[in-house]
C-alpha cells in the first residue's frame, strides 16, 4: 500500500508540474493538458514511470460521476424526452462512421476490414481492443489510430471552446469583505463571546459537511461499483452519476465536491490518458502506411462531428459548445470533464456519449459474429 501511495504521489507531482508549466501560458485546461504533456512525454521516451493502480481509473470516474449527478434536478429529468432526437442522431452517426469510414480506410490502405472498422469507432478503446484480439485484428495499428485521434481531440478542443465561449474562466471565489470599522475596548467582551459562538458554529457546520460528504461519496461509490460489476461502459462514472442523481431527486442532501478539488481531478483524468502512451506508439505511427489512415480518419471524424454538433444545436436548441462536447470523438470521461470545466450541461453530454458507446459496443460484436 505504501508503494502504491508513493507511485500515485509521484504521478500527481509530475502532473501538477505540467499544470504549473502551462498555466502561465494561458493554455486552456492546463491541469489536463499539462499532465498529458509531461507524463505522456516521459512514457513515450521510455522513462520508467510507475503505472496508476487498477483502482485509480474507477475512483476518478466515481468522483466525476458525483460531480455530474449532483447537478441533476427535476428540471433536468424533464428534459430527457427532448434528448431522444439528439441521441438517435448520435447513434446513427456513430454506427455510420464505424462501418462507412472503416470500409473506406480498408480500401485506401493496407489495413484489413476488421482492423479498419475497429479503428474507426469513436470511443471504447479497451472494449475494441478485446474484440480485436478475438478477431485477429492488427492491434498496434488500431490502438495507435484511436489514440492519436483521441489526443488530437483532447488537445484541439479546448482551444476551439475558447473561440466559442467568451468567458472560459469560471469565477468561483466568493469574497466576503468586512466593514473594517474600529471598535473600542468596551466591546471586547461582546466580541470575544461572538467569536466563541462563531468558532463553535463553524465546527458544527464542518462536522455536518464532512458527514454529508461521506454519505455523498458512499452513494457515488455504491453506484459506480455496481455498474462496473454489471459491465456498463464507463460504469464507474455512469453508476455514480445515476445513484447520486436519484438520491438528489429523493431529497437526500448531496454535497458537491469543492471546485478547488476539480483541478486535481483533471490531473487524474490526464494520468488515465497518459497511461495509454508507450514508446511503441511512435514506432507504429512512423510505420509506412499507417500515417495515411490516421490522417484520413481524424479529418473525417472531426468534420462529421462538427456537422452532427451543428445539427444538434439547431435540432434541440442547445448551445453549440454543449452540442460539440456531446458529439466530440474524445473519450467519455474527458468530454464530460470538459463540460463541467466550461460550465456546460455534463448530464446531456454524458447521456449522449453513453448512448453512442452502448450502440457501438452492442452492434459491432454482433456484426463481426455474422461476418
């Protein structure tokens, strides 16, 4: 346990270093991009960094689900019916992209149809890797194509959001200013009594806050672990989100984690992404013939995701940033995290990503079984 804690501490220090390096440069989401830049570069260079423990990814997902679920209200639930058309559009786009672009890449490159189809799926790298192993696909090529496309999305989208959102910096610090009036010595006993009462009150409030925070975290963990065991895609986040949202709708007091903690959660998400970077990634990328499908697939995915986002924006009346986050080809966890970062609706984003992942992971294996 001591070694695990030490390894995590080392990774978080490196991630925080990247965060600190990019912050003065005014790079958007510096905690996320800085972590990927520093830790990812060291991993690709072959530096023997420790890997995040197995429980780390579920823990980050559960914590993220707590953020999202705590924002769900009865008004949010009433919007579910309105999400059916965007969800159907996302599913049709995702499946059309998988098989249409997969066929195109298989015709234009040396990749076989199975590898091309798996490489064209937007999301679900672990599950697609498992399917690839069972179908004798070119695993290094598939992982490299999906990984490069994911990194391109993660590094590009924050800059695109900055062009759309005028106020990309959230003002979360509430300043309480005192009147600064002087008091004479006669008021000292009264002031001392008031101070003692305030201290007692603060301690009680702190204990209540800790108790509610533990209850909220317990509900989130219960839902996340249940959905993980059920095999739900991104089960840690989805289960946590649904359990916390249900508790909130049942008027159970839920404490949302402090915004100050959110930056460190972004570091955690960056560490999850960086864990997929290995020296072989560069070798595969530089192999003759693999650069072409990477460029083709990335361009097609970006263009079509913009078109889908624009359609959702017009069809559902959502703001364009939320629409693009819902249609972005990046990972489930990363896009939902960015939705929270830019003060957009993470519930809408996460639901549409879940619909896309469920459709891909249900249809693709069945088609391969028939194939």
